[in-house]
């Protein structure tokens, strides 16, 4: 496998990783997975735009298109992660409220029995 094929294969694998991140809830709830995917995306996008792709040095449109696609994945992953964190916070708040209400009701029952 030559360098051009290897780089294209790695870019396809990275785009597939982004699709997994967007579709699997366990991944967009994980801060570690989010940071790893974002660092790889930012590094790859910057590298593609600055250095280009082997075998496609003459085609600047390919370099910019792939680089901007990866930056778009960064923005989309950021939105997905923030939305998942917000839903998680709302869920935790609802559970906390429910536990407080339940504790208050149990306290009322025990005080009325005495």
C-alpha cells in the first residue's frame, strides 16, 4: 500500500469513527471518547489543510474539502456532546427532585404516625 492509499484509508476510518460517535449514545456520553475524537479530528484537519494529501498535491480543492469536512465533524461532535451532557444533567436533576419528594413524603408519614 502506498502513502496516498494509506492516508485515504485513515481518513475514511476517521470519518467512520465520527459516524460512530454521532450514533452510539455511550460514546457521546463519554468525555474521554469526546476528547480523543476531537483531538484526532483537529489534528487530521489541520494536517490535511496545511500539508495536503500525498498524490493529490495539485488538487487544492480536495485538500480544503477534506479538511473542512473534518472541521465540520468537530462542530457536530461538539453539539452532540453538549446535547448529551445537557440531557444527562436534566435527568440527574429529575432524579434528585424525585428523591427529595419521596424523602419528604416518608418524613410526613413517620411524623403523622407518632
